[in-house]
């Protein structure tokens, strides 16, 4: 997860700079506080709501919505395994 978070933070910073936005400007456009944006760019940590606000400002709405929308499983055998595990109790 840390690698993903740091890449997302780097990409967000790159999009901000591409648009010529300061952190303050981005904050005003999204409602995400500037210190939160700075913290995200530095550590990769941010709430999902704030991340979504940033991503939408950078025109990634469709990508966000479709992120988990498509099934990764294509065969009936894979689907059977998923359905078998639905009734599984924690730790068993």
C-alpha cells in the first residue's frame, strides 16, 4: 500500500503543477485544506473523501467511479470459489 500511496501523491503533485496551481489555489477549488494537500504530497496519506475531491478537480471522475466496477474474475470456476467463501466465518 505504501508504494501505491506514494505514487498517487507524486501523481497528484504533478497534476497540480501541470495546471499551475499552488496548494492554496487547489485548496480553494476543492475545499481540501492546504495543509492536508501538503501532508498528502509529503506522506501519501489522505482521507478518501479529500482524495476524491482532488481527483475530480483533475478530471479523473470516470476513472474513480470505474476503479472497482469491473470484475477481475472471468471464469465460472473463479466465481464458484468466491461464492463458496461468502459464508465463511472469520478465522475459519
